[in-house]
DNA sequence: ATCCTCCCCTAC
DNA sequence: TAAGGTAGGGGAGGAT
C-alpha cells in the first residue's frame, strides 16, 4: 500500500500519529483572566520599525518523507546531542550556562515524553517505509481537467496507488507537474498554455508497464480540424477534442527523475526561451489564433515550458509541495552570494540593520501594519461615536454589543442584536465589500498614464534584471497582466515566462497609504459601520444610506420604482473614490458579508454588483468554495477528494454532519450555510487586539550561535517597540521557529527565502511572579532566547524566527516611575486636556512608590511604563486627562532616568499644571445620525474634522499627530463606584485610592473584601492581590528579612495552585512579599510531589527579576544569593544530596532539579549582565 | 467537560 | 539578486 493510500484510508492512524506531537513541554500559562482590554488606541506607525513575519512553507500534502519530521517537529529534539555538539564547537565560550542547548535540568519530564514520541514515530515510519520510494508516479503532482476516460476517480486512484500526488484543482497555491485531460475549452487552453498537458493514457500505460513512460509521448493535442472549426466561443460546453498523438519525444528527458520538470530550473528555462519564446506578441495568449499548444508543446527539440503553477519552487506554498527528495539542489545564485562573507554580513540576518531594511521593503509587513492602524482608526471612531451620542444625541441607540443596534437616520430602526425588542421592523440590511482593483498597480499608474492598459506588475526587481529566473514576488498585477495568467504573489520570473514584455513598476508605499486614507475617509461618509479588511479593502454597512436613497426617491414622480438603490449607492461611492484617488474600486453589495464578497468578485474590475437574496441560490450553485473567505486550498482539496467537487451547489447537498466530520465543525457549517446563502459573520469593527508579534522568515542565515542570539534580541526590541507604540503590555510569549527541512537544500529556490521548513513554536509566561505584564525588550529577549536554546537547533539551520506576545493588557500601573515615553509622547503632542485632573477623591499625591523593591525597577525599566489612567468623571467626557505636574511625586521624578526626567520637565513647562483645553468635538466618522430626522448627512465640518484626523494619523513618519488620536484613550474604562469607602480607609488597607477609583465596581468590591479581611492580620504581607489592579502603598523602610526559614502562613501555596485556574480571580504574589515565603509555601505545600514546571518557571522568573529588575542590583543579587542558599538548605534537610550509588528519591530529585533550573536561570542572567555567577 | 499548547490555515 | 508579515479562527489531543 502506498503511503498516499494510507493517508487516504487510515485517518485513525494518522490521528494517532498526531499524538506523537506532545504538546508543550514547557511552559506555562499564567492565567485565565480575560483581559478586558480596552481598544487599542495608539497608532502604530507603520514605519519601518516593525516586525516581520512570514508564511509557512510547510508541505500541505504529506508525502511519505515529510510527514514524520514535518508534522512532528519535536522529534528533532531527539537529535539534541548532535546539535549540542555542533554548538559546542562554536568558538564561544561560555561555561555551562552558555551552551546552546537545554539546561541540563528541567528536561526530566520531557525526556520520557520524547522517548515515547520517538517510539511512535519509528513505528509509523516502519509502516510507511515501503511506499516512500515505491511508486512509479512518486514526485508527480497531477491535476485532472474535466471529464476523462478513464474516469477522474479511477485516474486518481491510479495516481495515488503509484505514489503520485493528485490535485483536485488548480489555484495559485497549487504546485503540479502535469495536467491530464481529454478535452479543453479554449479558456483552459490559454491557461494551460505552458504546462505539461497529457492524456490519461500516459498514466494508464505507465501503470500497465510498471514504469513511468515519457510524458512527451502522450502530449495532449487538439485535433486540428476541431480547432479550426468553430472552436473557441462555441457552445456553452464547447470544448476542443483531443487527439492522442504520441510524439517522438526525446527519451532523454525521461531519463531524468520523474519530476525533472519541477526543478527544470533556470538553465533549462533559458534554453527553452531562446527556442520557444512563450509569447512575444505582447498580447494575451487568447488573442492569437494559433493553437497555443502548438507552440508550447510541439516541435521536436523544444523543451517544454515550465508549468505555470509548478515549477518555480520559489513561489511560496509551491516549495512545500515539492517532494522533498526533489528539492535537493541548492540555489546556485544564492550559493554564490552566500560564499562571500562581506555579502552575508551586508544582506542577511547577521547585518546590524537587517531588520530595519527588511521591514522598510517588505510589502507584507506594510500590509499588516496598515491593517492594524486602520482597525485602530475605526475603533476610535466608535469611541467618538459613543461618547458623542451621550453628549449631543437625544435618545440615541448606542451600538450595544458592537456594531448592531445602530439607529438609522432614515426612519426605520435596524435592530439586530435585540430583535425581540420590538416593534421595530427588521429591515433588510445592506453590506458592501469595497476593494481597489489591482491596488498597488493602480496607484502606481496614476503617475504613469502611459502604462495604463498594459500588462504591469509591482515588484522589487526593476528593469530586466534576473530575466525569467527572478524570484522577486509580484505584489499586484494589472488586469491586462492577468490575462496572461499572471497572479498576485507569483514570482517575476514566472510572470516573464508568461508574458516576456511585462512591465514592472516599483513599490510606492507612501502613496498606497495616502490613497487608502482617502478611500476610508470616503467610506466613512456612507457607513453605518465599517470594518477595515486591508489597506485597499473594507466592509461597510450602508443600510441607512440605501434607505436614504429610497426615501428620497419616494418623492419623485416615479416613486423610485424599479431602481436598485444599493447599486446606486455603490456607484456613488465608486465615483467619489475615483475622484479622490484616480483609481477604480469595485463594490459588491448584498444582504450579508459573504454574499457581498462574492458580489465583488463578479463586480471586478471597475464595477459594482448587487447580489439579491432571491438570486443567491442560483448564483451560489456554481461558486467554488475557494471563493469563500476563509476557505482555501487545504479545505478545498479535502472536499474534492471526499465529495468529488468543490462547488457550493454540490457540497450543499451533503449532510452537514459529513462536511463537519471532514472539514471541522466550523468550516463544515460555514460551507453548508453558504450554499444556502446564509452567513452569520458579523461586521467586526472594533475587536481588541489579542497579540502583537514580530517575525522574520526571510534572509535568516546564521553561522554562529552568537549571531542568532544577537538577532533574537534585536527582534525582541522590535516587538517591544511595537508594544509600546500601542501602549500594551504582555504576559505571555510564543516563540516561532522555522528550521530548514532536512531534505531541503541549503539555499532554497527563492532567493534568501526560507524554503521548505519544519516549524516549531513554544510558549512561556513572561510576567514576573507578581504577575506584572511587560513590554521590556530585555525580558522578552531573554525569554525568547532561552526558548530557542531549549530547542537545541543548529543555528545554521534556522530559517525563520518570530516572537509573539499575548495576554495583553493596558498598563494600569500607578507608579509614576512607570510613566514612560509613550505617555510622554502623548502629553507632548496632545492638546491639553479638557480640565484638570480630578479623580476620585484623592487629589493629591496619587502615586506612591513602594520603596521596597519595586520603585527602582520601574525607574530602570521605563518600558514598563504605564500611563496613569485617570478616572473619567463623567461618562461623556472622552478625553484623557493627564496628571498635572504637581501630581508627580518629585521624589519619583528624581529617580527616573535622566532622559525621561528631562522629557517630563519639558512637557510640563515650568512645573506648572498643565492647562486644560477644550476637548475635541465629538465627531464620529460614521455618518450615522442617531435620531431619526436629525442630520441625515454629516455636516461638512464633521467630515473635515474626520478626514484631517485620520490623515494625520497615517501621515508619514515624524508626524506629531499621534497625540490627537489619543484623545479618547482609555475612555472606555470609566467606572463609577457605588461603594462606600474612604480614601483614608483605602490607604490604611494599603490600597492606592487613585487606582481603586479606576477599577470596575466588581473588582473594587473584591479588593475591599480581600484587603479588609487581610488587614486583620498584622503581618499582612499583602502577599496576594488582584493582578495589577491594586497597588499597595509602600511601607517606608520595611526591609527584607533574613535567611533561614522564615515563617509565614502560607496562603501563598494557594496562589500557586490557583494560578491559571479558570474563573477564580488570579491571585498573585506581591512583589514586595518575600520570595522566601513563597518558596517555602510552595515547597511545604507540595513536597510530596514533584514541582510543576510552571511553578518552577515562575519562581525562576521572579528570581531573575530580583536580580536584574531594576532596583538596586546590589540588593537584588545579594537577596537572590541568600535565597538560593536558604532554599538549598531546605532541600538538604529533606533530601540530603545523595551519595554516588545511593538510592534516588524520585520526588527529591525533582525538587533538586527545580532548584538547579532556577539556579541556572539566575546564573545565566547574572553572567550576561554582571559576568559571574551566584555562589550558592 | 474544559483548558491549554502547538500547531495548521487563511487573508491581504 | 530580495525584502516569504502577521493576526486570528480553528482543531487535535493531552492535562486538569
Ligand atoms: N499576495 C499578495 C496579495 C496582495 N498584495 C497586496 C498588493 C495588492 O495590490 C494589495 C491588495 O490585494 P488584493 O487581493 O485586493 O489584490 P489587488 O488589489 O492587487 O487586485 P484585485 O483586488 O483587483 O483582485 O495587497 C500583496 O502584496 N501580495
Ligand atoms: Mg484589491
């Protein structure tokens, strides 16, 4: 049995295989608390700082070779010894702590799991071994076009049985080597012009003879007579009959491996081009009357043109599907470049400014950054809308629960989230999907009118460089270029083969941004609500705008009968956007988002299309599921294989249960519903961000561990910057790694690309033991680097690195010292707040630094800065209020780093209280009026204000406009407390009243009860507190205690146990509390069992923080040392170091290991920062 | 039953 | 030479 069959037939076994991949050996999740993040408000400047990330190229279809390793990357850890050895040969030096490998501790539990995994994998490999090389079709990726004889199903079986790869359909992600067909429509002929198109006999005969026959002997040809006849536009089903006409092909070709075409590579390409230029006419292949196949596939000596969808492994996705054994040749161009160490130093990840340079030029990075910014703008618009309603609106309906519930300015009231509510008639809603046509190209052509109407693409490579072997990716292609088969994302070399005279134009990121803003500004004028999809695309609800048109028409003589108001609105929008950008957009309108998106496809290019519900069924029947948003190649392949179709019409006939079983519950339901025109997708206009990440999977080439480490810290700095830009802190980190697949060439086909890789990820808590979230680049970098070391990969094999920060929260720290640059920046640019601060009942000295341990750290780590969140006095006040200068404790100020201190001084001129200024008008970009008759159209001034605000936000770097947008920062967090408690009492309880004031009432209650209860205990170590919500007021002078066994009542134990428990509010250690208490509680509470990795990590985190964390390194080091010694004593008492030969105590070992892990962690940091280690 | 981690997939 | 980023939905399967 072939491996493919095996895949096909034995899902259970596969599933079992899946278990080999043991989930996390690590880490820990911290808490389950959902962070009620308020919407991200700050803008991220897209700018060149950024981050990078990239896509994966893992094989989607599993081949015998790829499955085990690729799918179960953890297996690689089995090779640890090898990797460690390699790293050891690195010059570096360091002692045990610097070894690029896992700590010798803490690998205990993992060891067993790994061993289990290994066994399973070995078994699975045994099973699949035979097939690996067996099939005569191995290495082939075949697509079957149309009806065939034998049937598609039979052919598919044949292919799979002999080790081939069957592809159900073609899309831009497909990588196929041959197309099998018996007949082709003219359109297909164009499409397949340069591909290896053969008849089914090739497979049949080959199978019969038990060897792969030369495909050239089975080239599909169109019967001349048929073709000349009335070919092309013949009947609907008109297709051209094929003639089987074995050619006397050179058998030479056949001598190469079956997949020879795959990597036909550049050499062959050139030859071929010189003999057989694919298309010099300058016109799309459709034009020429000649049979495209004749030029492509005939002629004795002519080598076949490389297949459109397959050959260029540089194309993303594509590389994945190349059988690993076929991808062995290292890219010679890249190899040559990489030989020069200067070149490497200048152009790869080892370069100092690599990240900057890469981001500056990465279109995908720009795309992602812009999207995040646009989403911020929209979310902010909502805040304005909300607060504006409260101010000027009568009994407006606020957008409860998000987007729904918006009142229309027409007269009908759209109620969606609470339909039961009433008498309001549920009216039809209208959703639009608006998208620029060939955005990058269109923008680029505005100043290049001479190129309009030509085949143009946007890519980095300019001029004729690289010829047909350029691996530069095409970001966008004109519709003229698309006629040649060129697609977005394709490599330039590939495109040149399809259309040699293709014109390339460079990126103009600033321009795209500018047009995008104009586009969005326009949409806002028509929108009830808007979701930013991308820089050139948005979803807009226009229900009220359509209603408005309808209403106006009512007064006309014809009463607007038979008019399509939705389409009229769409055209109006198109006209406006064209007027401001000189670009065409296309618009699809329908009653739900899914249909609107499909309508856009039909509308393109330069058009609009209103898909009515009553037409939906018909329309949908012939739609491929790949056209549904969120459904891609993978899903479609599965559907095709199981159900024999990817048409919505056919899949809709399947039982939903079957769809779900195959595709997963959600996807199954989505498809089933889509087939019926049903779509429950909500327009999401202000969902808070859940993660911030930076990844780069391009140009990653390290030779030494030090280079990798350096890069990791640079990347950490990027994420850190990114976090600060949006004023977020994180408590959880995931490291993503791409590592060259063992069978992949050192240099992949795509220049400096990652090639085929295995991917890995590992997560860890980064919050200190006190639970504080962070954005500190050093903390992030250290954790990330440690995780990478844990993988023990050879640095030379790394191809991609990413750091993702999760469990985000807004800074809520009250420490003034934590006022970092982000706040200062805000102060700087901002128009003054509306009124002086007045918060709760604690007008003065709101900030108190706990002098115990925390303050120093804060001062040292401005990145942890958190703006003070002023309590909003009344709900309608949307503006943020900055603390007056007088609110900043002078003592704190003195402890700030000089640069920050200077900035504060600058921003608070003369130490005076900042004068308040009027808040901005509460204008919302959304056109919608809240009360019926009122304001059917936003006043001009409103529009202007909106536009300028938005423009400022996305303005080129350096713009100081950021401040403006922050005017509504944090407004959503306003809480009014109905509790009765005085500031005095709060202080007595150790609660900062100013912080307390900002807490949600429920939290206030909770805090009160906790602290009131706790305060009875004199000791009141304030050990636990709600995460970040309450900051105890510092107790002057209190100093740490001394060594040996401190006694403490250990509620702490509970803290550890509870950590991450669902539901329960997270309990955390107060940083001020004694670490020794914590350890003791942990130890005594769990000495009967092995310590949990998660807890070990937390202790380690805390110890590390203790040492590095800001406050005097002096006392931190000493404290850490004494604590470790003390802990050691505890351990020795209980489990004396065993003698050589003594009987191991399992639990005791684990505890000693835990000790070792913590010690190593601390020493690692101590060494890197202070150069030395703790003497324990 | 639910949570959590580690993926995979998708989109622009 | 090229600049394959990123956020989020979702699912499998072990842990709790
Ligand atoms: N693989 C891709 C896809 C898109 N983009 C960029 C360039 C596109 O111009 C822009 C918008 O993507 P679209 O999918 O909307 O494609 P176009 O706007 O180019 O064409 P159209 O929307 O007409 O299909 O995103 C890119 O860089 N790489
Ligand atoms: Mg577009």
